[in-house]
C-alpha cells in the first residue's frame, strides 16, 4: 500500500511539473444526433512536424498531455461518422477542453472509415459490440439482442434455446461477470435463449472479454460482459413500440433538460406463452420480461451522472413439462449510479459508482420440493485515471458485501450467510513504442471466506509491427483470477437452470483460474479481416455439483453434493469477417476442449489369499469432459441490405455435448436386517450410471432467417419483420430425461412476423 | 502429389452423416452391469435368500439377461453352494416408482434364489451371478466375528433387578432380543417368551455393545403373555437367553456399495450371537417368578 501511495505522489508531482511548462487537451467525442459518447474514436492532434494520436475510452473521452504551446489541428473520426476537424490554441500551462460532435456518415462514406478500423476490430479475447452488430443476427423479433449475438461468437456455448445459460471459453455461467452500467447482474439472459436483458435499443456498446481481462474487473474467474446502456437523446423525444411473437416492447427517450439531462425507459414482456397455442399448435410456457430506466445528466462540461434501474423476471418449465414439476423462476433487480468527473485543469479522471443488486431464484423439481436462492449484493467503487501522454495510470478501490439465503431442497434447512470482499487495483495502459501497447495491472483482493489475500497479476499487450495502422496485429494476455461466490447448479441436468449462490466454504481455497491467450488478426483486404485466438485456462477448486463417480446408486432428482474439481479449458477461435456497405459476412469457428479432473479416495472390498476380505482405499484421478464441452462449433452469418430491405441469415452447427450414460434402472429395495420384505415390492427408482460424461448428444444445427423492410415517414418510421426460426425444422435435442426415457427437443420451426413503429428523434 | 482436394469429399460426407444422425443412445453397452441384487446372508436362518433383477433398459430389449447361475463361495475354504431359483414372477409396474410404463416394463421379471446353508461367523463369502455372455456380478461380504461375551451378576437396587451383558466385537446391533425360558402351570409345560429391547436398553461404543436386562420391567409383560398363551401360575424361570444380531459393514454405508462388482444393489450379512445363563432361584423370586419344585 505504501508503494501505491508513493507512486501516486510521484505521478502527481510530475504532473505539476508538466503543467508548469506544457499544456493539455482533454475532451469528449459524442454522436451529434443522440449525444451518446463514442468509444474507440480516433483522435489526432497535429502541428507542424508533430502528430499524436489516441483513442477515446468507453465514455468517449480523450486526453493529450505535455503539449508544446502552439496551434494544433484536432481531428476526430469514428466508424460510420464524418470526420471532424478544428483548430485549437494551446498556451503554457493551459488545459484546453474540447467537446467534439460527429455527424453520422452517408452510406457511401462508410467503407472508407471501415478500412481504418478493420484491423482494430478485436484484440486478445476481447470483442467490442455496438447496436449495429446486434442487428445483424436474425431473431424472431424486430430488434437485435446481445444474447443472440454472443451465441455467434466462437467459444460461446449454450446448451439450448432455453434456460439462459452461456458458457464462455469453458467457463460456466457462474464464472461470467455481467455488468450493466457497472452494476452486476446475476442472470442477464432470459429463459428463452434468443433474449437477454440487453436489446439493441438499449445497448450503446458492450465489451466482452472472453478471457484475460484486465485488473479493472474481478470476482469472477471466467469472462466479463461489460454493457453500457444508451444515455438517451438530450435534444429530441424518441420512442418505439414493437411486437413480435415472442415479445412486445415499448421504448421511450425524453430530453428531461434539453442538452443536459435525458431519461430513457424501456419495458418488454413476453407474449409467446399466449400466442404459441394458436401460432404453433403447442404451448411454449415461458414468461419473461424486463424494465429499464436510466437518467443521464451532464452536470457541466467536466462531470456527468447516471442513475440506472433494472428489473427482469423469467419463469417457466424449461423441460417443457405440464404442471408444476421442474418449474423455474428468477428475478433480477438492480439499481445504481455512476458519477464521472474529468478535472478541468489536470488530466485526472474520477469515477465513483455504487449499486445494489438482488437476485432471487426458485426451482421446483417435484411436488414436494422447492429449492430457493436469494442473494443481495452492495458494491461501491472509486476509480481514478491519470491520463498522461503515452502512459495512463488507473487505479481504484472497491468493496462489496453479499447477503445470501438458500435452500437446496426440503430435506435441508434454510441457510443464511454473508460475505464481504474488498481490494484495490491498478493498471497502466502504456504505448511503449508506436507499435507496442501493453497494459500491466494487478488486483489485490481480500475475502472473508477463503484463505488469505489474493494477488492477481494481469497483463495484456498488442504488437502491430508496422505501427497502429498496420493490418497485422499480434496480441497476448494473461492473468490470475479468484472467485468467492459459488453458483451451484446441478450440472447433471441441463433442464435445471437453478443457480444457488453460496459463499466459498470458510478456510477453503477459492476457485482459481489462470488465463493465457495469444492471438493475431489481419486485415486481408480493407473490408475483410481474419483473426485467430489460442487460449488456455487452468482451473482449480471449481465447484461442481456432480454425480458421484464412485457411487452409482445415488437417487435421481436430488442435488448432488458440492464437489471441487480442477481442470482446463483450451482451444482455438477463428473468425473471418467481411464488411461492405451492403453486405456483411461472418464465419466463426471454435475448436475447444474443457476437461475436469476429480481426485478422490475410492474404497474397494477384495479378498486376500487366505480368503479374508479387506477394504483398500485407492486414490483415483478421474478426468472427464465438462458437460458444456462442445468440441466444434461453427457459426455463419450473412446480412444483405439493399434499399429499405434487409435480409439476414444465421446457421450454426455444433458437435454434441457430453452426457453420462446409464447401465439401466434399478428399483430393488435395500433390505432390513430382520425381515425378508425385500424379496418382493419395489424400492426407489435409481439409475446405474456409467462413466461420467463419456457419451455425446447428437450434433446441433439450425438455420434462422429474417427479412425486414423499413418505411420512413416524416418524423417516424415503420419496420416490418418476417422470419423463420429453425428453417428446416431440425429436432435438436435439449436434454434427455433418464428417468422418463424421454428426449426434450429444442424449438421446432417457428415462423414469425413483427413490426416496430419508431418515433425518429 | 495430387493437389486436387478429392480427399476432402469423404470427410465432408462423414461430417454430413454425423450431422444428420439425431438419435441418442443413453445406455452403456459394454456387456457389464447386467444385474442388480438385494439380499443378505443370515446366520440366524437355515436357508438364505437373495433377489436378483436384470437392469431395466430405457428401450424395449429382446434379450433381457437371466441369472442362469448363482453361486456362493466361502473364500477361506473354497466351499461352494449353488443356489436355486425359488420363483419368477412379473413385477408390479404400478408400484415400481416410476419405471418406464412401456410394454417392456410390464414383462419385467425378478428372480428369488435360495440356498440351504447357514453362514459361519467370521467367514467371508462371494456371490457370483452369471448369464451366458455377460460379465458376472460379484458381491463380497464378511459375516461378523463372534463376539466375546461378558455376563455380570444380577444387580438389585431396592425392588429393581437388572443385569448387564457386554458383547465385545459388535459395532451396532440390528436387534437385541431376550428370551425367558419358563416352566408354566401344573403339570409343568415348557414355555418361551421373547422380549425385544430398543436402544434405551443398550449402548454401543466402538466395537462393544452393553445391554441391560431390566427383569422388573420385563416381568409384567412376560407374565401377561404366559397367562394368555399358556395359563398358570406357577411361572418358573428356567433359563435366560440374549440374542444379538450384528450387521456387516455394508449396512453401515449402503450408498457406497464398494463390495459389488459389475452390477448394482446391496449384498451383506448378519451375524447372530446368543448368550445363555441361569438365574438363582432367590433372584428369580425377587423378580416375581415362582420358586421351582
């Protein structure tokens, strides 16, 4: 800690020195129409004989320091926008603040801008998503959605089209950190797998770190999905109403104080449970929806405040059964705020955020049993960014407390526990030379459960041999991660979406993961890019509710006890992306292997040479495929736009997920030692399990298509949608019910129509 | 080298066929785990019984395994006993707790086998069940060793009379039963009244069980049963017996089933050990019995 303070003081002193001789330029780049901040915009500062460049951060901010006094041309550019240039004067010791508004570009200019951006599209396990990306994936809806988009990415696996579970590069849903405007959301994906709480109408941008994420993020050992919602239009009223077979929604934006304060609201509610009997001739008993409100205010030219409120709900029988058996329900409620301050005289940016979030989950496996889990988390964080020239220093402090109550079945008593974690982090984005960017960091956390304090080093780096605009880029990342909260899910049964959030057992090592990623990307043509990522994760002490490998008599439908497994996830992700003004083609392929290893003691009873039985204890090391280990997955996406028409198609194929086969069923009763009742009658039904996860389900593949036409009128627009989910009616298996010998298939062919009326702000 | 990509055609065809296959086979078909067993060897019985069932399959199968050979071997002496089938009856599907209600399930058959022998204390046995063409299910069990028995003298506290016995070498008794061997009525007839003790009357720690025979509490029950069944008085106490049934280790953790190979179920043994003693006439009279002739 002393070292940190010294470092901060040293940086502060050097800043004072710099301020005495040089000037600085700070500012923000926003969309001229919506006033949304534009991230990753290129900003250059040019003078005679000198040019410097940078990119805006997630809030559209940029900083140049140590600027020699003089006259400069400041240029800001971004994909899909007209480049803006202006002339500024920088005097000794002066901080020049510039807000730049970019106008959307006409269509024929888009390719020119894309050319410069193609090689920078992705880097080392991270991909950046904006609303336009979401619209490219066909959905049974008029709007795009983050869930459907993520499922096209290599390394992202879903067990089916319901349940709301995403596995990213071998990590389980409980290993994913999902943030909406900085708020943690425990279950962001709806029960119907096409949908999340992040529709394209709300998403301003999303950064997905499939692994190797930096020191800013922690508390999870898998991946990060960091979503920033739109701030809303501060000039005009906007709004939209849409209806499609699955979902009806209303969205509105209001300039509360024109130019300064905006209010955005959205409400969505499923209608498929009411329409499906008439539309499909069968019931799809899935009910879900969400509500979202955000207030965003520019308090002045250097500070802003946003307040966000989110509520979502899901319920239904994921196994598709009638009645209450296997009924699931979960509810998210989150509220929080973020204050951002950019000091007008120094290059220091400060963010303060706080939120509370509650997640409640219920699962009824049978008439006489209900499993419950409630978790309430409170989080506070202060982030400081010291924005220098080639080197930024970011650090922050955070603290969280989590209150949990859970019950894993009627045979167990309710349990209430709470845990707290706190820590500091620091990371330094540094342009070592023009061709090399590195971001070393460290996150130090202490947990009330677990052993000791964790020190988590992180490193990300990018090398562009020919400089920042080189078409070839090499990337790498590594890091160590720990997780205190365990999301227990019965891994044996994919129709069980119930997650019980429980703390890591006291004085027990925390789940730990280390990531290594190496990647490269190349712009083959100005509009065609290819990228390759190799990754490896090692996993330690990962919680896993597992059928007991040494016990083959455990009754079905009981939650298995907590097991700890080690393991690894490794693979290669390939993407090929073509982006023209009227045509978008995408191919993503992943080859991966996720294996778990369970060390345990197993007893065996055997006779010796003299006919005496002995019990020997053997250390066994069982290695098996994780239940989400999809070895091959290929996604193809195409979007063709001409005039007011837009056609989209997506085809996905994936190798089958592993499952545990059975030898058969047993229902013989265990005898009582004083009678012979066991010679007749039946005991409880049990399955005799074979080797864990040693067989695989059939291959999964599905084609979705959609067509949209837009009509523009004065001040409003209309979008008409038609599509087909599962065009060739592939009976993709969702799960196999061992007890009832019944396969549960995913959605059949579903034709959809929809429309959206939007008030064009 | 032929650069034409013909070699990719069979690969693509294979991938296509794999993608088209939409069947799921949930069963391990390695020929093991054909049977399940439930039963135990009982030192207290002259004839032993086990129940055997073929594991039921999710889909109807034309060839349900049948236990054609059931054999036990005493491991120390290699003494072999061949079991015989007692009955073969259709199971009651409706009471089978959710068995797939297909036509195949209705024809499910269980098999009860018996063998006329009494297992020996401390001996180890293996039971092997075979069908032609499948691996044998093997179950191992060791009958509990005979315990060392300590019998204290009866103790008198006021009007109460009790007696302590200790069985060294038994962890947890399955049943503790006292037997009052009597002479009843005139002319005298032999009579026997048995009283089961629950856990209030014994304690177990480690491999030792201590049992308290509460003569005064037993007496009213013994007397009433004698009056109902045999008439009387007089009721003369001839001899006492105390029988303890001891469990083999498999009963203590049945879920682990580490003693069964290539199959499922439960197989164990029960030892039965009896202590016998006489009580002085004066003590018997104090309890309430009549004096002998």
